C-alpha cells in the first residue's frame, strides 16, 4: 500500500508555543508576520531572533526557505543550512526538515538512508510528525508492518496525516489485520479538525459509507462527506463526486 495523498509530503510548519509568543516580543512579531503571509518580513525577524540566540527561530528560518512564497524564493541550500543549525540546537523539527530534503532530493541527490536517520533523530527529539515519514519510507520499501507501527506512533501523538494513514492501513489490511471499524475510528480522528489536511480523513469516512464497510451503507452520507472534503479543496473528493454523478 503506497499512500499518495498530497499532504503526506507537505512541510510541517512549526508553530511557536503560546508561552513563547506571549513572553518574547521578537518571536511574537516574527510569527505575526508569518501568520499574515508576509514571509519576507517574517524571515527578517526570525533571522534577527536567531542572531539574538533564540533557538526557536532557527527552524522557522529553515521552513521559510524550504517553502518560499510571498517575497521569499525557495532556497534549498539555505534551508538545509538553517535546518542543520536547528538540529544542532536540539530542535527536532530541524532534523525533520533535513529528512524531507534528503527524502525528496530538494537541492541534493535523494538519499533515503540519510532521510531515515534524520527522521529518527527528529522522533527521538520528540517531533510528533517524524513517525509519519519513517512510516512512509518503510511503506515505499514494501514493509507495511513497520510502516503501520510508525504511523500508529505518530497518530497516537496527534499527527492528523498519520491518523489517516493508519486508518487506510486498517481499511486495506496493510501491515495490520483488516478492520473497517478501526479504519473508521482513525478516519474520524483524522477528520475532526475539518480543514484541508483533515480532508483525507473525511474522504476515508465517505468511502466506507459508500461501500457499507464496517457501517451501514449510506450513499447520502457518503456524498455529503465527499462534498465537505471537496469544498475544502480535496481533489479525490471532487473525483468521487463526479464518479457518483454529483
């Protein structure tokens, strides 16, 4: 089972802890600029915060270079440099970004072994999203059982995309006993936030209602869920609606 949902490879953007934002005016201003979509100003402010010795700023600089947009060009070399600084400062998200760079070959020759090492360091540092990527590499290598174990770890830590991945594993029997009830339970958790990242979970729920797998078949409910996900921008949901003549 190879997961193809788009959000799986999206960068995991760090969000400063509420206490950090409230207690540090410099970090607060940088985060506020980022939230407003002014990446150029946010980059400038986070770099200043990093120069002032605030390690929390390092991973944000890396992320801005990795993502680009709104006045900042993508710069994978700079992203790697700042991600390494964050990793050296003990920030798990720094290792997560390094893993993404190696995994996807962003400015480097793709190297899954280096990516895996970085993701495992991120996991050891407590980054809840790291298990998602360890699981994905295991899945790409055909080891569904190991993939499911890592998806579960990240899912139980609260990673929405891993919750979807674990639900999909239960639906297909990929590395775990096939169990539609468990699939629905994890899809519901994944869908609960109701945004574009959660929309894959909504589609998963819709598919089970459409098939009557683990739940009574309810085409109306399936269509309503597909429509909810499509309204959030989920392409798979839009295709399902077209298939159903909606």
